C-alpha cells in the first residue's frame, strides 16, 4: 500500500504519516483501531507496541531507566502503586 493510500484511509496528511514513520510524531491510541482493521492485525498487539514505545520514550534518557522499569513491572504484578514507595524504607 502506498503512503498516500494509507494516509487517506486514516484521514491523515501524507506529511503527518511521514513524521509518524520517522518517529517525529506519535499516533493516537484511537488510530490503532483503524490500523488493525486496514492491515488485518491484532489491535492488542498494536496497542502493546504503542504503549511500549511511550514507556521507552519516557525512560530512554534516564540513568536509572532499566531499574525503574523493573520496579514498575513488580508494581504491576502485585498491584502496588508508587504511593507505597516511601513506606518501603
């Protein structure tokens, strides 16, 4: 599929889509549903990749980024929030 065809199906300009492809802009979560229909792929998979990209952008330049991800993963497993962080000391 050509870029202009995809841009048209998503109701985007070609310039915006080009910026998305070059990691200069991000798609909205709602756009993933359209993409999953167009490419006949799993919305869940696209949503997971979209969220992972947002998390990566948040921690990529942080010195403790990997450590923070590990803590967040543990918090997700056990349902704990950052509110409990200071009480762990």
